[in-house]
C-alpha cells in the first residue's frame, strides 16, 4: 500500500492498479487451471458438464483468493492507521520534555478516575505543585539547565506515582499535578510531604552547575465533589497559600473554602 494517498488522483491510481492486478491474476489462474484440466489442444472435445464444474470451481477459487488477499491488505492498512491514531493520541497527551502526561492527558485520566470514585463513593485527592524560584534558576543558569530541572523533577514524580498508584503529570510550565482516589486526608498529606521531601533531596546537575530545588504543594481532599475543575481549583488555591506562606511546604484547602487554609 502506498505510504501516502494525498489527492483524489492518488486514490484513483491506487484503485486502477489494484483492479488491473486482480484481473491479471484472475486470467493467469484461469488459464493455468484450464491447461491442467483440459490440456493444451485447442480442438479437444470437452463435456459440457465438465466445463460447468470447471467454471464454478474457478469462480469460487478466484473469489476466495482475491477476497482473502484484499481483506488481508485492508486489515494491514487498518492496523497501520489504528497504530498511527494511537501514537497521535499518545503524543497529544504527553509532555514532550518530561514524558509525563500533559495537562490534557491528566484531565482526561483524572476525570475517568473521578467517575470511578463517584460510583464507588471513594474520596479523591488532588495536588498542585510548583517549583520554587524556577524563573530565577532559568535566568541564572540558562534554559537548558532549567530543562534538566524539569526532567529530574518529573522523574521524582514518575517514581512517586508508580510506587503509590497516583496519577502524575506536568500541568504546564514549572507546575506538576497529582491525583489519587481512595485516600484519606491524612494519607494525602503524607503523600504530599513525601513528594516535597523527595524533590528537595534530589540533586540536579547540568552544564557544570548543581543545585537542589524545593517545591510548594497545594492539596485538597473531597468526599463528594463531582467536578474536576472545582477540585483542581481548590488545590490551586492551596498552592498559592503554600507559596505565600514561605514556599517549600504543603497547604491544604477544602473544596468549599474560598481561601486555602
């Protein structure tokens, strides 16, 4: 199958080639079977019944062979299309620098988890995390070193998510997010503090520089919220409280609170 069919003319050419190929194969198969069945003498007398059996057999065989071949090619083409679509979906939901989910992928996965939690009446916890003084690091050490900071932080989040069955993502810029279901408020606070300590303990090196970076975390836990945006907004409010409170800390907000506690 051509790697690209970009115009109507390409599609017509492709169709004509396949029709010609099918016709040639049909003729070749029919001639070969006729020679095997009736021989090569053009004036040989053949019973009508035998000819009818031959015609029916050839029609059936040609139909089966061509249908099978075309179906296989179509199946291969559909598989390639489906794989390409899956790859595009993966790319659209993945942050290219850190290889974590991006905001779109996070919101889709978190919405699905929230729906499951609602059905089973489980609590949900959301964390919004921001790297402290990231702009100053970018300005001082350069954007390449800033990318190293984001990658190393993403690795901490990835490891934390895998160990604790928590959804993690790069939410945008220097912000990361986490989402979990079936955890209590105390357990969510322990999760947040574990994540904060892990980030602070991770050395980051690159371009001859080395540093440790802290993060601020906003946390909210809900037993009944059904709107993901409401949950994330409360976590974001808590994040602002953590940063205004001196950074490198965890703050918590309730869904109904207009200001984080």
